[in-house]
C-alpha cells in the first residue's frame, strides 16, 4: 500500500517528521547536536563492533533508539526517495552488522559491559526489547528498499534467541520483561514466512505468568538483586503483566507501555492464528484500559510510580503520567484489534490518542518533546515540587531515556497503516488521512481541512470490485452526518461504527460531512478528580485553557454551563491554522486577606479562551488545565 502526501493536517505533520524530526534525531543519535543530552547509541554500536574505543553509555535499552529511528527512516523512504537518508541508514546497518557476535547475538550493553551475563536477567535488562525494535526497523527497511542486510542480521539474532529460549529441556523457559519481541517476531514471520518466528512469539505469550513463574525463579538465581537499584528488591509481577497467564488477565495493570505492547502482540497472534480465547482476553483488557483507565486526551498510565495504570476511574490530572509512548502503543493495539474485528471503537480511541496526547508529545516546531503529558500544569509547581517533578511544564529537547521521540516519528511516518486497511476486496478507513492511498484493487484520494472542518471529499478509483468501509466517529451525532456517492445521498446507519459503500468499478466522488460543533464533555461519576468539572472538544480535538489566553490562576475560572461556545478563526498567535475556542464563564474577583474566610467568593463574567491540547506549551511558559470548574 503506497501513500502520497496531500495538503492537509496530517500531511503537514508527516512532512515535519520527515524534514525536521528524523534529521534532528539522527544528529542526536550521532552525538552531533549541541546543547543536547548525549545519546551515545551509535557510538555504543561502534565500540561493540571494534570501530571505536570507550565505555557503554546510556540506558540498558539504548540500542532500541537506533531501531526505532531506522524504522521511521524506512517509512520516510516509502513516502518518497531520499538517497542521502538511505546512505545514512546503510552505514548504520553496516556498523550494526559488525557489532553482531559470531553466534548471532546482538546487544551492545552485554557485549561491552557484561559479556559473561547474557540472558541472565530477562526481567530487567531489555535484551529482547532491543532485539524487537531493531527487528521492526529491519523489516520496515527491507519493505522500503528491498535490501536484506539488516533483515539478515536480525534473523540471525532471532535464530540465536530460538536456541536459548523455548519450551525444550535445556532452554530458558522465559519471556521479555518489556514486551516488544512478540510484535517483532510476528512481523518477522509475516515478512519471511518462517513459522518459527510466529511460534516463538506465541511461546512468549503462552509462557508469561504461568507457574512456576520464570521471573521469580530468575530473581532467586541472581540473589534477588535488581538491575535498577543494585539492591535486593522483591518482584512486582503485575508491573510486568506476569502475575497471571495472559488469557486469564482481565484488568490493565502495571507499566502502561509494557501492557499495551503485550496486548498488541496478543491481538496480532490471535488474528493470525484464530485463537478465540486470546482474542477474548484482548477484548477484556481493551475494555479495562480504554473504558475505565484512559484520560479524555487518550493518555494512559496515571501514576509516575512504575509509569503504571492506577485503579478503575483513578485519573488524577496534575500528577498524571500519560507517557507519550503509551498513547503510541494504544494506536498499535487499536490497529491490531481492528484487524481482529471491524469495530469503530478501536479507531475512535486511536483518533483520540493521535490528535491529543501523541501530538502533545511533540512541539509545533517538531524539535522538542514531552515524555509525560499532564492534564494540568502550574508554573513553579509542576516539574518542581516533590511528587510533581515528572510533570514538566515545558518540553525538553531530548531525554536520557529517549524512547518517546523516535516512537512518535515511526508512528506518524507509517500513519497510512493505521488510517487505511487494505484487505483485498475490502478497504477499511479508520482515520481521515489526507492524500492518496493506493491499495491492491483501488486508490482513495482525500482532500479535507479536517479536523478544523468536517467536509471530507474522497475520489475513489476502483479497478476491481471493492467494498469501502468508512468509520463514523463515535463523537459525531449520526443524525447530523451526511454521506453521498456521486451526488446521491446514502443513508448513514453505522454498523459497529462503520458505513459500507459498494460504488462499483470506475471513478467515484464520495462526500462525507461530519458535524463540527464545539461540545462539552463530562467524566464518569466515579472519576473523583473531575467531579463538578467540564472539558471541551471540537471534533477529535480536546481543548485546554492556557495562561497565555486567560487570567491566571486558572483554578479561579469557571465555565458557564449554559453559555454558547464559539469557534474562532485563526489569529496568528499559534501556527498552522489552529483555531481557538471561546467559552462564556466567570472569574473569581475577590481575595480574602486571611488563609480562610467566612465570606462567600464573588465572581464576575469572564470569557474563557481554549486551545487544542496538542498545542499547549508552545508559547511563553504559563499554567494549563483541561478540566474546568463549571
């Protein structure tokens, strides 16, 4: 499936990734970017290859940044040729090949720092995680260029893993501490046709959380010492989603990114093998994560402690973690579930994540990044006070743990895979990706100013009989949606969130119009942090208040529940045609001299101005909040 960029919202974002993020991230990986946290990731490979001298620097999973960057670069090459970028990747692949050991093993941490301790700490040390990201990069690069060098390297590593881990006697009966190899092995199987890789992916899933528990046995073998603390620390099995066999798990718990990667692997294998039990576990975990533990912005993982899910409906705003990678992983899970079954709720959740938390993870200039995405920020408090130090009010340029920036890059450059599914005689449109997608039997070209406007105009060129399924967003009132094919109205009666069209061979004009009206959002009654508050949305965009447009402190502002909300035309204070929202409200005007008073607060009318959540923290540092008192 080929994609040609258009002129709309997502094409502009993808161009930014191609033109700014990918070159910037390469410069950082090569330690050439001034005033930036050194990555040393490529230098680690050079040292392991014997091309440089020195010590390993960075996290135990530093290799993974290179894999994700190569994957993003590969998707960039699928959009349009770039000989210089291809040359850069080829040079990196050559270095990676020289760092590979004779038996196929590839991991710079262990090669440089602990060569005698390979495969002794699957729980903490990310060998399988790094393998996974490098393998996904290798598969994507093979698809983009047809070059086999990187794919061959990672197949050798996969074959090596198969000699070390598995159900046979004498092998480790283990699985990844951080799921990712499951996804990569599935993709490697799809690319090569070698069922050994699918079998190994399924083994990792089937073995996880079974008795005797591998992580507990491994923990005892290493004397209970944690890689991260150097102390004897007990194993929190739920943090690793290893507390139960995966088919028995019903609640999303533990580290959010690990969980969502795991669920993606489960859904991939379930769809490929027809495993109904595994598929049902995926549905239950989806319900738990998305229907009970997801922020209104599509963020997941509510607490800094373990970067983890909290209990049902526990969604604090100012201490939120909501790691960018978790929302990226939600898009992975959504795509895998949509391949398992056609249901618009998967595209709805991915849309929320994409337009809000994923984009908030990147500055409007595509050169600074959020790891954590709070729903409330207060200058001098957020990022400063104990318990809030993780919630930065401004985006840094890079991180010592830099998993999120390349993750966003690889997601956005491959967005066609999440927007449109080509299943031969059926094309399913999950996201409104402007530009042209050329599928096996037909091509679809979309021109639209979505999400700023609701009119979507498709030109379909159908070469062979093809059904087209269009997702109707869950936020859109069905009776206000209009759809026509070649000027003839089509009834809008969604089936699990989709309308099916069968326009026949030839060229057709498809026009979908969505009701783009600002709306109020209210939380579930059990989300105590949002009681008495309201949030605002426009299409897929969640809005927030920022101190640049409103009098601070923002907690003294209230929204009028009956006031008419207005969308404003772009005023130039934010780039790219971003539209603000105007909300009638009130501002507390009195201030007691004492800490507490018997005097009831007085309020005066105040117009509130909101901006899309993804656009916050791009002007001078100010307070921000999504949920507003009403």
